[in-house]
């Protein structure tokens, strides 16, 4: 995307007609020679080689703003975003540099953070770049674009949260309905059991009542034939009297004594 284009600080190469000053510079400032070598490699998109050259330059001059800045650019192009971020973090607050130079560094810092999806940090870096250089239109664009992405993420999170809340509420309602159904089924089972117990109790009571009537009738002197005890005794007395008469007649005839009392 357009806003992630890095600004590469490539020092202008001055063609010197006299060799001795160039040799003197190479001897006194060896990092400058390594930075120029790294710039040539960077233009040829030989990012790995340029990283080696810039790293050697930083080794020669650890406080060199140009060497560190160019090294971070090469690391970014090599997609080593975390290392590029670490490298830039050391120079964004260098008070010895101008606001424009610092704005360039913090702008690229925002790009490395954006590439790692650290949107909130990238937003802060772009904001700092705009404060240092209010005319930086690319920093303004990146700031607005990153802010829009963050808002979209927030909206999506809110939608997901609302959806989760709705699902949770639906689950609670379903659980509530299930519990109510279970309670209703339990009550129905209890009522059915109670009714069955009541029916069994009534049947047992009826059987008890019927059985008790028979006992009462038997105790009152009735047997299964419907004849009372007194009637039975009267019948037996009549039979015994008839038999006594018969025995008397037989005794008169045969002279045999017959026991008149029958062992019932």
C-alpha cells in the first residue's frame, strides 16, 4: 500500500576530483564508506547484503543516525519487522536530531508496527510523526487509515460480544424452559402416583369393608346357607325327638338299648 512506502535516506554521492580527501574520510569515518556501500546494495534490492553493510557501519559508529536509520529500512524490506522496530526505537527520541529527521524515524517505526498488526502502537507513532512534521501528508493518511481499522475492529468485537450475550441469554431461556418442563413432568408423575395410591387405598378399604360384613354376619349367627344358629338348633331338636321316638319303638321290639344322644 502507498502508505507503507519507506523513505530511504540515501546520502548524495559527491564525486571528488581529489583522491586524498576521500582516503582521509575513509580513514577517519569508515562508517560513511559502509553506509554508501549499503545504499548501492539497497538500490539493487540486495537487502541481505545491505543489512550486513549497515550493521558494520553501526559497529564502527554506534551513534550514527544515518547508519541506524538505513539499517532499519533494509530490515523492513527483508520483512524482519520486529528487528526493524527495535532498531528504530533507539533513534526516534534522539534530541540531537532535527524534528524532520525524527519524524522520518517515527513514521517508519509506525510502518513496522503496522506490519506486525500492532495497530494501536502504530497509531501513536503516526500521531507523533504528525506532531514533529505537521506537513507530512503520508503520516496523516496512515494515521486516518489505522484509526479506521481500529474502529472496525472495535465494532466487530462489539458485534461478537452482543452475539455471545444473545446466545448466552438464549441458552439461559432454553435451560429455564427445560427446567420448567422437567418440573411439570415431575408434578404430573407425582400426581399420577398419588392418584394410583389413592385408588389402591380405596380398593383396599372396600375389600376390608366387604370382609368385615361377612364376619359380622357370621358372628350374628348366620352361616353360608343363610340359616341362623337358633334355627339350626331347633331343627336338631326336632330330629333328635323323632329319633328318640324311633329308638323307643325299636327298644320295645328288640330290647336293645340304643344311645339316644347323638354325638354331633
